[in-house]
């Protein structure tokens, strides 16, 4: 007997939680010009594009772009080799990224580009792991205090993320988005095994204070204030 073919590509992020965030943020407006940074295998981009939203994507990995085309056909996604975005100033109403910010070595350069391509009053919607909970998870996962830092090089706490965004001229609103669903539980099981699931049954991250949540969901609105030098 052979395994049935996969019905969808592997997911790197919590699609269900991310969609809930977009809904609660009020970002999904038909007239809004939207950009997803880090489109990965294209699942969210395909979903939004298929629903008629004016959305484009960029992705660092050509392999993932090829995978997205294999699963979803032609998608409006471009390859970007670094931080610079191949778009005009003030082109987008919404920029979004999920499980991307923590991987960017120069997050200040990233935020300058996000600010540049956003129209006045535009919003940057992002989700990123919480520094405090992710340090514990990754240390246990890799059995090392340092191994994960090459990949997760820009982890922030909620307070640090708020200050970083405000320094670039954004006002910041955090959102209470539950993340403990089937995707989250499978990730815990895969990396931490039964002890991780047992711990999850005792301490549900969705019930923790916002500053201690495993995932930070933030909507940053571009203000007219001149950003401070980072």
C-alpha cells in the first residue's frame, strides 16, 4: 500500500490563525492593494488571490516559488534576493508577513522598505514568534542555546517589537489571536513529542497574558510622524 498523495503543500505557518488575524484586523477590503512578504509555498497568497483580492507576493526562495506554482498555478509572486522590494513608493495599502520578521538579519532595513511602499495611513500586519517563549521552544528543540540563532536572528518580545515599529513611524495595535489548533498541536507533537502535548494540556498559550503569548500578532499603522533614527 502506498500513501495517498498530499492534498496541499507543507505549511510553515498557522494558516487558520493568520486568516483570523486578517479578518479581525479589517484588512481584507476589495479595493486594498496588498503585498505578502514571504509567500512560501503560496497557500495564503493563492487563497486571497482566488477570492479576488488585489494581492501580490514576494519570496526569497526560488525553490518555494516553484513549489507554489506547482500547487497553485501561476501566482502574482516575485523573487526578491534581499531586503529591497521591487515596487514603487506608496504602492500598497497593506503589507503583511507571517513567520518572516524573525528571520531578517537587518529588521530596520526591512521596516524602512515596508514604510516606503506603504501609502499614507497604510498598515503592516505581521505575525512573529514571541522571543521569550521561542527561546525556550527552540532550545529544547535543538538541544542547544545557540544553534537556532542563525535562523531566528531577529526575535522580539512584544515590548521590543512595539518600540521597533514606533521608531519607524508606526502606531501599534496587538491582537488576541488564538493559535492552539490542529496545526499548532501537530507542531508541538513533532518537535517535543508527548511531553510537549502534555505540557500544552496544562498550560494553554492562548490563556497567557499578551506579552507571554507564543505568537505575536500586530497591526502597525503608518503615521505622519517622522521616524526616529533606529
